[in-house]
């Protein structure tokens, strides 16, 4: 008994809501904060705003205009490039002629992780999420219990995110996740990922033990960020089974997995590592063996330029601001604080660039005939390791805090440093900051390609 008048929704007037303006401006602030620098979310917001303010036909017209802007934008082209580049990296090849088209992976039915520090915890979490049974090993009970607690916290958090989904995390079941200090429990795993800290002697000792304990054909992976894969493999009786799997911190979040083959690594081992990356929902990029591989090798000159900028008169927050405005998720100094300044410091000490093994009389700001900045070393000597100690390039509300605020102590430390070394402070504009940091990355990328460490530009990107 109801009248059958026109029912087309688009012809009905848009109802006016009392607090529309306040709601929209609040939403815009949120969008700008969450999608910093991204065009599309802001234009989507404008399309919704047009729908609330104009008749339907006009709103649709406005949406089409906004879409045309996006269609022809540099961001659209860059995102399309990134989309195809991520898929192109599955097609790997090595200079010796091994490639994705001829190598078949081995199945990974059970894995092990050695070392339950920050990286180990994230790797265990990734494997459990991918439904691969894991044995987690530590050197003693104290470290094991500490690691177990941290892993459980991460897994509880991941399980909450997945609640209501089809898959549930069965991590309280010892058949899925087992913690141990007993090396012999690794005798039947298909793959081991070693994630102890960056020390060659320690890694070689572990790999020597693994090649005796693990079954024939088990893949032995090292989560190293810079150490020589061939040297690690030399401690084993099966160098063809040794491969680098460099996870990025935090390992259960970051999508990149750098896969490093050594001189003797078999094509099957490479294919298995690539398949593992896929199972972990990560982008596996196969690269050659050199100091720092691709990820960190490109990072060294980038961070180094950022530090040189501080020497000449800039501040950490100014450098980070420029690079974050350009589109990086996080600037070099906030990134260093997040990762821990002690990691790079330990590596520089091992290389003899700083610390007790540095020959007496070495100039403070030169190493091997190249410019060098001791600033990061000086911060570490003060116990400023970044977020974990609550002080680094920034200060934090507490040890382990996340909120970086500029540190007046650091500003006065920088000016004392410049005075001590006779460096005149000058104003450094945004353009110079951007070019010096970015060009360092780009130039190193070309050097890596020229040396054949990466097989194509997509792998670098």
C-alpha cells in the first residue's frame, strides 16, 4: 500500500548532519598523519567531502576530476613500478648460470631458530604465523626463558590481530613451537636460521656444530647483516647448504628478506630460501656476497652523509624531517635509534675503525684515506644506544620508549665537537640535505649493479 514514487537514491537530497564540518576536518588531520605524503588518500577524502556538499551528479564529476589527477601522477607510475618490481624479483639468477627457472626448492616441514634476541624473536613469530613448526634454541636457561616470554608477547599480539579470521595461531602446542637449550633437538629439522649477534667467531662455532648435528640436506641459514657468507660456510662440511637470510628489524613486520648466496651455495638452497620468503609473506630478494650485501651496503654511505651534515651544522631532527617529507617512512637518525647504535659500533670495532684496535696516532676524522666521522662512536662511548637506553640521537621518555624528542644535550655536544675540530657551523638547506643523502644511495646502487652483486635494478629498488 505504499506509493511507488521515484526510488533512485542519487536523486534524493543529501541529508545535512549537524557536526559535518568538525567531523570532516578531524578526518582530514587523521588521513594526513597516517598517509603522510601520499596523494591518493587525501584525494579520496576530497571525493567523500564533495559527496556531502554537492548534488550526486556534481559529486561524481568531481570524483572523476580527482581520479584523473591521480591517474597521471608520478605516484601512480611509481606504485605501478613497485608492484611489478616486487613480482620481478622472484625471477632470480646468479652469474654462474643458476636461476629460478631450473632450480626446485626443498620442502620445509620443520625449522629451527638459534638465538632469541630481538631478531630471533621476530623470526620465530614469522615462522609460527606461516604455520611452520619451530624449535627455538638458546645457549642457557636464563636467555631461553627471557626469549620465550618475549616471543609469547609477540604471538599473543599477532593472535589478537587475527581473531575471527579463518586461521588461528596454535603456538601453545609444543609440536608447533618448542623452546630448548639442547642442540641435539635440531637433528631432524629441514632448515635452521641462526640469529645470534654479529660476531664471526661465534657464528663459525655454531655452523661447525650445525654441520655435525643436522641431517644431510638441511639448509643452514645465517641472519647476518654484513658478514661474509663464504667464511661462515667454511666452518661446515656442507658449504653448498649455507645461505644468508637477512631479515630486517622488526623481523615479523618488515616485508623484505635479503637472500645471500655464497661461492658454493647450491641453486636448490637459493630456491628453498625464496620459497620460504613466500611462505612467510615476505619479498625475497636474491643478492651476491659482499660486505653489507645490498641493503646495508647502500645504507652505509647514506647514513654517513647524514652524519657529515651534522658535523657541518645541521641537526638530527632537521635531516630526518627533510627525508621523511620526501617520502621515507623514517629518517636516518630515528632509524639508527630504533635499530640500536651499538650494532654499527660493534661492526666498526670489528673492522678496526674505532675502539682499542685503532692504531695510535690515527687522525680522528680520517680512515684509510677517506673522510670519517667519529660522532656515532662518541655517542656509544657515552652509553647512548638509542631507544633501548632512552638516549641516542634523540631523547626518549624512558629506556625502551618510542617517542623521539630533540635533545638539548646533543645540540651542545655537536657545537663542542665542531669547536674542537675547527669546523665552522653553516646553514644547510633542505635541498642539500636531500641531494647528499639520496645521491649517496643511488651511486652505491649503481656500483652494486656494476659489480653484479644484484642482477637487476628492480632487486635494488
